[in-house]
C-alpha cells in the first residue's frame, strides 16, 4: 500500500508531531503549525481514497474498523475532504468550520474510518473539547452543548468505553489555550482544568514581578513572563490597575489574564535583560561612553513619563462633585506604590536610539487609583520597599502620589551611581546609608532619610541622610 494511503503511516506522523508540554511533562499538545504540516490536502485525499475505494472496503472491515450498512457513494471522499478542510455552505456565505483536529484525534486512535460518522453527526473542531456526562465510576458519555442543552452525538454509538476515554484524552492534545488582545485590551480567559498549555519551556516561579518564565509555541517561539496570584481580590486589583493605563513605552503591557485550577495568572512580554538590578550587576561601561549616557538620560525621562501616566490616567467620563469618588470610572489619579529597581524591567531586546533596550515600570500589585478629591490614603499598613520608601510613610498619617516621586528620585540616584561607579559604587552607597542610625530603635536601613524626635515623644521628623547629601552635592555642582 502506498504510504500516502496508509492510515497507520498517517497516525504515526501525528504521533511524531506531538510536543511535550513543559508545564506538565506527562502531557502533549499538537501545535497549530504541526497540524498544518501533517493534515495536508494531498495526504488526506490519498488516504481517504485508499480507505473508501471499492478495492479497500473489505480490507478495512477485516481489520475491525467500523463498517457501515451501505456502500459509500462515489462522492464520499469529496464530502469528507470538504468536512475536514471546510467548505462554503452556500455562495457568499462564510466558510464552514473544518474538522482537521477531529481527523488527527481519530488517527491517534487508529479509527480514521469513523470520520464519516463524525461528519454525519455534525461534529467539527469548533465543538472541541466535548464534555463528559453521565459519569458513573470510570465510565462516562461525551456530549456537546447546543443552545445550552446537552446533545449526545451519534458518532460514539457502539464505541467501547476504552475508545471513548481515549478520544476524551486525545481531544485535549488538539485544543491548547490561545490568547489574543481584544480592542487593545488584555482579555480574561477561564481555562478548563484539563487544558494543556503550549509551553515549550517553563521555569519555576521566581520573585515578582517576573513570575514564571514560559516559552510559547508559535511565531518564533517567543518568551513570556507569567505571574501567578492565589487570591482573586489581588488579581482583580492588579488587572484593574493595568487596564486603567494608557499605552506607554515605559510601562509593561498586560497581554492576557486567565484563571486555571483556582489560581490566577497574568501574561506579560518577557524582559530578556531582567530587572534594572540585573543590568547593574552584569553591565557597566568602564568609561561611560556617549551612547550609555544618552541612553541613561532617555530612560530616566521615559520612566518619569511612565509614572506620569500612572498618576494621571485620562478620565473616561467628566468629573463632577456629585459623581467623584462614587465609582471606578472617576478614579483616574493613580499611585504605583512600589517603585524600586526590581520593579523596573530591562527589555534589552527592544530597539532604541542608542541600542541598549528600554526600561519599563512593572508590578502593579500595590497600585491604587483614586478620584481627584481622594488622592490621599492612610499611611498605616502600606507595604512598600524599605529602601525607597518615602518619609511621609512614617511622619504623616496619609500618603499620596508624591510618595512615588520620592521613590523614583532614590532610584535615579542609584542609577547615576551605577553609571559613574558601577555596581560596586551602588553597593557602597547602600552600605554607607545603612551605617547612619537615626533616633528610632531600628536596625541599620539603607533608606534615604533618617527619623528624629527633636521634641521627645511624638511624631518624628525626617532629614535626608548625609550620605545622600554627599552624593548629590558633586552632582549638583
């Protein structure tokens, strides 16, 4: 038999195209590109002609494949080809959905001759995955939903439970989740617990904001950052903050979000350079050349512009005294709340005027948005970076957007220290700040201010640390 006509050869090709899921090595998926490669018109047509020609009819039945009461009409192959690859149902009508995945599943099961039963039952790729129903012990039926009602397809009639179970398992190989932007907004997906993700590479979760590292099968196999959150309120808060923001080159973009097995995930582009700390640790021009100096200035301006975008999102409705503060639409005054080096990501792969990539503000888990009338919030209980926190967190009852300005200014000082002195200079600057003790009984902290109680017990006052003044003085002169 011609290999092109042999269903077993076709089945082997499908098996060979399956890709192991890095997230769960015991599972596989069929990439869309692999489906295109194996389910080709010429190959499928040769196979179907071999199966359904008069010369092979008895041979197929002798192998235990499903027989049909009537001989196949002459146009069976043409009808099946239209079923597998899709065809226009009428002139000027949209193309009918294909059944290439149905064919691939049946090939994995060595049941390609059952394809005509699926065609007659009207089961297409768009109906996958079929749902389990009437579960009793390890047995179940497979059904599909039509207008909210369960329908039992006739194509499974007479199938042993083992075959039904195999079809149920293999169908998940064909439907890995896919994500897309909708109206320039990241869509939210509820992913089935049994879904198999198309990750080619998966690393364990690492510290926020990077999250897990995944490499998706697809165009050029791009890398992504996957952030996992365990609580729905935390997830909702961060997604809401990200959706408030206007597109800005120096703010990370949320690509998609989803719920999977009672956990919540945010999908971002992957910053190949890591965080700003990674840049400082691994790169330092021994003699800062012009391109690095210009890039530094450009990125400082860009980060300030990105923060401005957080602080001043564009209102979607006009603000009035009567509606301000009573809903989410008027809350357009944001505060990031955790500006620090680890939350500034280095997208080294992005093109720029000076060839060193782009810095972007990330991790909006602590971001909050308020109306213009309520930009101040209680300072107690606010979780922030100990190094870059602003003094009003300890000296005042309320904090607001200037809190971020202080944090960004501290980051700039560390940034310019790196540019001039490298990582050793950044580390020495931190140790020097930590060596200055204030009047409160704390361990040495490398924050940028000291607290004092000049009048005894009561609210402390803050002064900039001497190490910071000494650094600023030569820069200012």
